[in-house]
């Protein structure tokens, strides 16, 4: 507790001295961060292998590569984003100029999860540094090897008064949340997100919550089933399903369900072999607690693909379960594992009603070849973001924001939106001294008539 308080005090002094305000210095630190990540690529991939059994390709594509691309994009655009932005001034303020200034919040707390432990620690940090903040980074205790590499890299690049890494479990989280930060950025479960928001409210600290939920994957009767199956299998079983935007369940038109199931089986076999639990490149479940929770969701269900598991390696093979209803245990919580339940529908109105009657999902995926159907789904269902005819890939860009809505989170980041998230927008009106129109001053006399003509 005292160490955390001291770290905050040191950062507060550093920030107050204006050490983070220089745009060129921010860019230098971000470029040094990029170089350090490149220097430690093998260390990061080895740590991700130990923590989650991620293959080098998957580790680079979903963690290292995304962070490097974000750094490059942000450093290229940062000078333009940071400039004061002049906006129009209404006639009632003549003569004056209106500008919006982006200023950092101050000391930011970034709390990251274990499923993409490197990307989800460093990507928000890039935005926090770009905006001119100091940061305390709290990586997950469930991915200790990656957390250690994160600490090594950040200690090499930043002085501790600029960026500090705090390791530990629940006690460390509790102690951090008792402190007053200027902004909190949390990625994790809905349950813990509520705890973070309660703690933040004690200090009136603004928050971004990147949560999760049950993200639907809808396949209508017009879809390209071959392509849909390939992209669904990839997106669902990436990181063994431990992805906040993974397709949580499949809603498929009853006319094409059996064909789609056959194609799903084909691509599961093609991607992972006869038995994924013996595939050295198939990620493992993070720990025994989650492993047992996932097995519990399979009890009594009709398994049509997969269902095998290995306690020795903490792996569960890609599994598809059929004849599911909304009352099935697997539909009562976010799955966050390699289990795909299948439900049927007859028309899109039915789909819209089903999805909208439940908490707003973080992601939605829709496979169709009919534009009017696409417009209907996008226009009538609220969700964080998603894809038409693909899965996951809406995250892989710095040009679009990523974030949830409702129970799936609040706030957004990536690219410009990361800079804006970690910046307070300060509005300043500069009035000229050479003219002072008396209209607004009392006594008002017949000024009301003149005022009405202006609106």
C-alpha cells in the first residue's frame, strides 16, 4: 500500500513539473518503446508461450504486431492531434475566437487482463503517453511471465516517475483502487468492471471500461457458407476462445444449419488436426479454475464437434454444441473458451428480438450476401462494433475506435480515439478588447427584441 502511494506521489510531482507536456519528448519515448519491443520480441513470444501456449505467429499477429502498428500510427499523427483546434464562434460572441485544447488528465491507472496480456497493457499505454499523462500499469497476475517482460520493457524505456509497473494479485488491485487517479482504464470482466467503477466513483475519477459479454455470430441463408465457416472457426478458437470479442454463440438460419456444421467440422480439423489437445500450437486455458468452469458448461449438452480435453496441458479442443436454448447454462454467461453453442432462427426479426432482449454485446458478426439484411441488422441492434462477413478483424485497425456499449463497456480507444480518451478537451474563448457590445448588460430595456432576431 505504501509503495503504491509513494509511486503515485513521485509521479504527481513529475507530472506537475510539466515533464510530460513536450510533444517531441512524448514521440521520442514512444519510438524508444517501439525499439524496446522489437529488441524483446523473442522474450515476449516466449512469455506468451509459457502463459497461454500461444504459437509465435499468433503471438506476433495479435499482440506484438498490433502494438507496433499502433505506435507507428500514433507517432505519425500526434503533432496534428495535439494542436489546438479552432472552431466556429456564434455571432453572440462577436468579436472572438474559439479553440479546443487537448490537455492530459494527469496520472492514469491502466489495469490489463491475462488473455492478451501484452497488447492490452501496452496499447492503452501508447494512448496515455501520447496524450501527455504519467501512468501506472497493472498487468495481470494470471500471466506472470508476460507481466515480467512488460515490466522489463517499461523499466528500460521510462523513468519510474513517468511509467511504473505494479505487480501482484487482488491485494494490489484493491490498494490501487483506493488511491486517487485522474483517469482509470480497465480491461476485464463485467464483474470486476463494476468494482472498478464503484471505486472510481469515490474520487469522481473518469473511467474507460473495456468489458465483454455474449457476442452473437449470425449466419443467414444467403451467406457464403464455406467462407463463413472458415472465418468463424478462426475467430472463435483464436487464443482458445479466450478473446473478449470472440463469437460467443452462433445464430444460424435453420435452412443452412446442417451444411454449416459440416463445414465448421471441416475447418476445425484442417486448422487444428484430429486432436487439438495434442497440437503444440493450440493455446491452453489460463488456469484450472477457468478450465473446470468451461467443462461444467459442457455437462449434459449435445456435443456435435470436439469435446475432448487434457488436464495435463490445460487444453480443451474446439467444441461445438447443438440443440441449445436460451435457458441452457452455456447461455447464462460469457463463455470465454473454445465452446461454440448453436441456436437456430427463421427470420431476421426473430434475431433482432433475441439479441436486443439481452445485454448489449461487445461485438456482433453477421454473414450475409444481401445488403438490405445487412442494413437491417446494423440499424436495429446496438453493439460495440463488429464485422460483416468476418470476425475479430474490426479490432485490427488504428483508424476505427474500439469499445463497448451498455453492459459491454464504456469509452473507446485505438488511434485518434486513444489520444482523445486520455485527453481532456478544454474549451477556450478569446474575446477581443477593441469592441464590447452592450446588448448583454443590464438594464435590458428593449434588448429582448434585438436578441430574438439573432436566433
